[in-house]
């Protein structure tokens, strides 16, 4: 499981442990990617709005490396853009946190059987095609930026210095500056404040 809310993690742990073996709990997207690579779980539950690396980007990275990964988003987000991008990023399940606990158990069991699952709270108001969005790249969630640009952009928007970003991404400060300058030129922006606003508008940072 990956979520940055301690109380929620504790609640999910108590809910899931009677029926499933919980092999790891992490609190950000970057840790989720690392944990998945190490543990190779049957399924990964993750939130969207996480510090360091958002859930959408974490899912993209995991799905690229492990195409058979079974990913289930457990999130407050109900907007269509979030749902479609989650499935586009490789998710098989999407459950809103406002749902009953039993629905999450149903979602996990469905996904472990290889079936897609869309929370009833969303499915009742929107068409089922949300779980099978077009693979065509969108401009949402920084879709037209490179994966590294999106990583740098989120960390810039969260207020990290160039040295901190270099340490987190394990690259040189010069490389961070290269990506930041590329973002400024590509997006036609001049200031960190503008980049931050763009990151928030694109739902890359919260």
C-alpha cells in the first residue's frame, strides 16, 4: 500500500490483514516504485496525491517496468480526468475512499482475477468506458512532458532546491538545471511560481 495519510494506512491495514498478506506499506510514490521492484506484490494499492512522486507517475513507472502489475487506486478523486488517467497509467482498479470497506475487498479480489474494477460511486454516474480510455496521450498530468521533466517539475513545485532534487533523483545538479531550463523554455514560463501553478493545474503536484 502507498498513501501519505497515516490514519488511512492504519485503517486499511486492519481491513485487509484478515484476508490478505500485506507485504509492505510506504508513504510516497517514489517509495512505492522501489518497494514494488523489490517485493513484486500480487497487487499494489496507491493514492494519487502523494509527495515526491504522485500516484499517476508512480503507476506509469511501474507499468512500464512491469506490464503485468496489478495496480488499484484508492483515492478521494472522483473527476473523470483522474479516473481515465489512472487507467491509462496502468491501473486495473479505481476505488474512491468514500466507498464502503467491502467494496475495496471486492475490488482487490476482482483485480487479482485479472478483471477491471471501477468504484460503484463513479460507475453509477459516468459511463463504463472510463475504465478503458484511449491510449492516446493527453495534455493532462503533464502528458506531453518527459517522465524526468514531470519528476523535476513536481519536486520544484514542492519547494525543493536544485541540490535536494539532485539527491532525490540521484542525478547531478547540472542535469536538474538542464531539465528545469527545458521546462521553462518548453512551457514558455519564467519563474518558479509559474511552474508551480502549472504543476498544480496539471495535477502533477497538490
